């Protein structure tokens, strides 16, 4: 009887939450089970010219169970509703964590945050990183009754409780093409903030705007253009183009040092995006870009799901690693390079890029279970392994973030392990050749100082795979393959197109050098 009375009492909060979670799990399981049938029915209906019901898209790992069941004609998002109120809260939290970590490491607030912003932020995270950019500037979205963002409003300094932090935002071409409201909101925010009558030590965007404006005027830039370039905070490739070009330079071995990579990044990225000048080229755009880069203390990018990782695609190191290299070339020192992990939105974490690369490398590339999984996919599995090693090399070329021991372990795992090497020779010898070539290039460029054993294994594997592909074994210890390095200094057409970027980098370095000299003498900028 006592037990019956206990059961009839109101459920406690913890029990209620557990029951709700269980009901949700049952619902997800049922919708998953139904997805297969819906996929087949939707495909057949579409192929026969029938109606395929619409449905939302998104990441189930972000709690968007409304994307289930799959098999519907999915649509993306309403860009005008980004960032959502929930994303705003997460963006504010990640901004605070980033600033806290930067203050701990730098001993002060960062003046400028370099943000690498991709469309995945809108399509899978509802604008969390956009929200962070706005909060760093010290503004917040204004939503209408339907949840759409109609603009931004300034957060008073007293409420903000810190200086307004400037931003440099490198967007992807897909953000430019499909989320133009991102550009509009950031541009509106910057325009409002730089026109505030506030102390410059509490308003870094205004401080930098005035500095940049004066510098551009001295370069002979017209007043209207100078104001637009000094205020522009969103940059990308020209309309119709995508990427930063750094990945192409690295994969083609078309670079000698970080300065070449920085030059490529500037050349591809020096197109400002504001509400008035949508990627329009300008002779002084490269100089305006490097002026802003010269103030970057921290580089950051969001990581929202392990459905992808920084070794999946060359765009990761091309954008974020390339920006790291550019800051180092311009400022003469490396920025803090951070990954904002929001896989658990309520518990975001901040990690350095070097730690994120180690997490992924040991979790996948050097994980025996992952390797065995790749083997089940034959030539494609070997290609995926090769691609991750290529991209890890790209990260190392741009950031020098991968320890020698990791390259040693990769060599032992894929070249020293006879079973793995023989499998790759049979499954995809071209992938094996690329791995050995890229490792050999790392040695040649002194990016990796291999252990004697790792170097011996690499030389042996390199000769073996070349013999396999060429059909005959080389004599003696000669290595058949060569790595030819061509840069813009070697090809006239490249040199001409890269000239504005080269001049901008030289100009920025001379400005910084003179500024340091002036500071030692007690003067200002």
C-alpha cells in the first residue's frame, strides 16, 4: 500500500526530465526507423514527377529532430532569422570564454579577433558564430515578432562591462552567396560602433577605424573610398570565386616560405564586402586588409560537429591556417589560434588549433580501429588516409603546429607497418606515393626533423613505391622523385597578379617597423 501511495505522488523534477528524455529517445528511434521507407518513396516519387513533401534540414546532433524522417525535399533555413535567440546565447557565451582565455594568455583584452566564418554556422548552428562576432563588437540583434532579425542595437559600455573588440571576418564564398544578411548585419554593427562617441581605449573598432582612415588618406585614397575601406570588416574572394588559394599553393609546392603563403592569402582575399561595396576591387584594398590583419591578436573558428574535422578538407588550413601565417608575416609574431568547440552547445570549450589537430590525428589517423575501417573501403579508404595526411601537412606548413613525433608516428604507422603498407600498395599505390612525397617534402623544407628510424623507413618506402609505379627499381640509394618549387617570382604572369599583395605586405611591415621605433621614442602611431 505504501508503494502505491508513493507512485501516486507527483513526480519529482529529475524523474520528469528522465521520462521526457526517454520519450524523446523513443520518438527519434521511430523516426529513424521510418526514414528508410520515406527515402525510397521520396526518390521514386521524384523520379516519376510526383510530389515530394518538403521538410527542414539541419544537424540532428544539434537537437534538430524535426529533420526526421528524412526523404523529404528539404529546405535550408530562413537567413533573416539568424542568429536565433538560442544561438545568440551560445555566441555570447563563446565570446566570453574566448576573451577570458585571451586575457589570460595576453594579459589584456585582444584588440582584434580574426574570425573564419563559414556557411555551416548558418545551416547547422543557427548563427552561433555570427552572434559571437556581433557581441564582440558590443551590439545585439533586434528580432521582430516573427523571430526575424531586423537589425542590431548597441549594447551600452556599462552593460557590456568591457571594451568593444574589433573583428576581422574572412567569410567563405558560400556565406557571400547564400547568407548575404551576415555581411549586412556585421557591416551595420561596425558602422554604428565606429561612430560612437566613446573613449578609444574602450572602443577598439573606432580606434582602428580612425587609424586606418588616416593611413589610407596618406596613401592618396579618396575620402569616400577611404572611409569605406577603413570600415570594412568582412573580406572574401571576388564575386564568383571561392577559397584563399593557399591550399593550391601548398599542394602544388608553389611556395618557398610563409611569406609566399601570406601573399597568396592576401591576393585571393582582398575584396571587402559591405552593404555599399559588394566585393568591388580597389587598388588600395590589399593595403586596407593588411592594416586590419596587423591588429589581430586571436584567430578563431567554430567546430560544431564531429561529422567533419579540420583534416577533412583543405579549406580548413587554407582559411584559418593561412590567416595564421599572414598575421605572423605582418606582425612578426604568431596569433593565438583557437577552435571554439560547440559540439555540446551548453558546454562550449576553447582549444588551441594545435591541440585540436592532435585530438583528430590520434582519434583517427593514428587510431587502429579507424584505419581498419578505412581498409574496408579499398582504394577510397586509402585516398581518405592520404587526404588527411595532406591536410595535416597543410596545417603544419601554415602554423608549424604539428610536433615531430606525430610525423614519426605517421611514418611508422603507414610506412613502417608492413601490413598497412602492403595494403595501401595494392589498394591505391598513388595514395601511398603522395604520402611518401609529402613526407619527403616536409623533410626537405625542414618542417619535420625525423628520427633516424623514421627517415630510413621513409626512404625505403619512397624508393619502393616509385619502383612500383615506374616499373623498375632504382639503382643504389638514388631517389627517383623530385619536388620542383615554382612561385610567383618564377612566372611572370603570377608576379604581375601578385604585385598588389606583395606591395601591401611590404608596406604593412614598414609601418609596423616605424611604429615600433616611434613607440621606443615615446611617440604614438
